[in-house]
């Protein structure tokens, strides 16, 4: 815990959702969500399919807009104000289930595109940064290949490197291993564990409970559009308070 946190704990909150609700037509996807995430905290969100997990993190960088409540990221409130949205997105990296790489562009061009366009970074500097982060995710030799030449695990590591090239302070992961073959999952999770060890603020939607036990400071269980339980991993996995949490864990840990 930092010295600043000791004097002013409010400085430590980087993401705050207050009574957030969202609807798609008549369907309520999020119901009165309240959560605070501290700087450097690693939060793993789990729950059954359709419980609102992906919608939750997509609202944090305004890929989805909420109709009620407030979302603040580093003190900036997400509203329809485009300047605020751009500011938040420049500090929040996102990795999806699908890799979303441009297939007609080389790996290094995929990585340098956003820094050059958004940060107005000179090409040589952007390429140097891209190579640094490809090294970071342990695939520097793939820089001049195309996405179609890489395995799924390699493509997801490229997607992580692409987010890191924007030098975000927060990373959001939306089930980053769900589209991967089992043998490729570990290589992606290993990169995420290293990021967590370096103190990156992370919110991860995942069913990988082994990963959650390794990296999470906080577990969040969602069901039926609401947060059912928030707990530290030790408590969450051994003494969950809610019956729905217990049922979910019994199901997922025995498969």
C-alpha cells in the first residue's frame, strides 16, 4: 500500500461504479452494480453465462453505455462527453475473447497503429515500443508475420501487447482464453500473471479459477445481472456466503 493511500484513501480508487444499471430494450443486463477497484488491484469476475460480466467491463470503457448510475475511471465520469471517453480509453487497455487483429496488416503494424494515430507517436518510436512489448509477451520473432500465420495463443499475446503499446494504467480482459485450445491457454495466462505481478490494475472476466487463485486480490461473483458476492479469494473459494456462489463453485470446480 502506498504512502499516499495512508494519507488519502480516496486517491487509491481508480474505478468506481455506483448504482449502475443497463438495459437492452426490456432486458436488464446490469442491476444496481456497486464496486470500487483500487490502484494495482486485480479483480476477477466470474459467474454463469449471461450474468452480465462482459457487459460490466464493456461499460467501464464505454463500449456499452449505462442508462442509470455513475461510472468513474481515475476520477473522470463516463457520460456522453466524447473528450472524457477518449481520455478514459487512452488509459484503459482491453483484450477481448476474439483477438480483433487486422488480418491484412503485419503484427508490428497492428501494434503501431494506435500509438501513431492516437498518441501521435513517430513511427520509429512506435516500432521500438511494439518490439519491446512483443519481447514482453515472448514472441518478438513474430513481428513481421501476419495474424493468420500465428496460433491462437500467439494472436492473443499479440492482442495483449497491442494494448500495452498504449501504455494503459488499467487492463480489462473479457474471457481472454475462452476461444483458445487448452494447450494455448497457459501461455496467455502466464503473460497475465506477469502483468499482475508487476502491479497492473486489472479486471478479468474468466472461468479460469486456478488463475484467479494465483492473481486475484478480489473475487466478484455475478448472477442474473447483479453482483451476488465480493470477497478475497481465500474466503471466496472456501467459505462463500451466498448459496448461489456455492452452487456455481461446486459446478465449475468439479468439471
